[in-house]
């Protein structure tokens, strides 16, 4: 079921682009992170977001990357399988942050992670893992992030899901740092230790 057009608008809630409105693609599985959760998340990240290298694996609306850039993240890597999603996020970046350092890639998150070492990227300090709720991909993604050496030591990993994250389902060197629930959304911030 598609949303009504007037339901597809979001506002950036903090940083230099605060108040800027963006729209997101009219696709069924896009579920933007609500304002209240975004505010909590970026409060959690306040000590690490400045100059951070960020990775958003299931961009959807792209709002988490835009919030990170608004708060002076150094750069973001934005990934989504939908060409429509990638094109719309690129339009927003061109309009509100033409000088922002952002790279967009259209394809499966798992494929991008598996090819990470061949792409000569530096590791990431903050990663957003927010896949569609009808998938069961989070444990696979978390293990791949470790196996493929995508994360910096001390990286922060944000996970948003239908069910609460459990420590035993995460890589051994990740610790759940903070965890909350808002309505039907569970969200947590994990910290990575060198493993």
C-alpha cells in the first residue's frame, strides 16, 4: 500500500540544515526513523558525530545520513537497492548540501560490504543499520561488517528493528550501549571494541 503524498515529507531536526524539508520515495517498505527517535539517536552520537565517517546501509529516506551531515559528519556513504531512492537523495544533497561529502551506491548492502576491501575505503566510525522490518538480515549484516573489516575501533552501530537486539546475536566484540523502544520500533546503539 502506498502512502499519500503529504505523508512523504520529513524535516531535518538538528545541525546546520535544521528545519530543511525533504521528501522520500513513495515505496511501501520505506519507514523513516521518526523525529523523536532521531533526536535520541543523535544525542547518543553527539560526542562522536563531528568529523565521523558514516555509512547508511538501507537508506530509504536518507534522513539519517542527512542528519549526520547536518551535524558536521566528515562524509557519508549511502546505500540502497532502489534507483528511485538514490536519485531522490542525490537531488536533496545537490539542493541543500552541494558541498557535502557524500557517495551514493545503488545495490544490496550485503554486496557492498563483501566488496569493501576491494574498494580501498577507510573504515567507518558510525554505521546505520535500519533495514525493512519484513527482512531478517540484521544478524547477517552485523557479521559481515566485522568479517569484512568495515568498522573502525570504537565504531558506533545503530540498529533499528521490529524486535529488541540481543547481545548473543551480535558479534562478540560488540556491546549494546543503549537500547530503547518507541511504539513498535526497537532501537539500540552498539559500540565495537577491537576484535
